[in-house]
């Protein structure tokens, strides 16, 4: 059985005393150490930021509109036809 060794990184932060006191109180009320509280809080916020930036949310109306476009795409207009021909020329030359 393989043993997994987890490398831990240390993060230091300097905060004003009143911020520290607030964090201490919150960690005590949560029943965890201040370090655990900081890591859990920071991780939760980091995951929320990542999800907010990487997940696209659509309303039901927009979802239906997108699916309809995928199932019934519009015919290319003149500008798209020109762009496609230009792309194909550069693709062949490359």
C-alpha cells in the first residue's frame, strides 16, 4: 500500500488587533483553532470565487434559447462566409 505524503505550506498574515480579536472570537464560537478557522474560511471563499468565475449560469429562457440555436443554427451571413473563406486560405497556407 502506497503512503501519501502531504506537503504543507505556511501562510503568514499581519492583521490589525481588532481583526485578530474578531477572528479569535469566531474561531472559539465555531469550536476550532484560529488556524483551522482561517483555512476553512479562506478555502470556502476561494471555492466560491472560482465557481463564480468558471461556471456560467443561464435562466431557463436563455437555456432554451441556446439549445434552440444549437439544434437549429442560423444560416451564415455574408460576413461569416467571408471570414470562413479567409480562415480556410490561411489554414491551407500554414
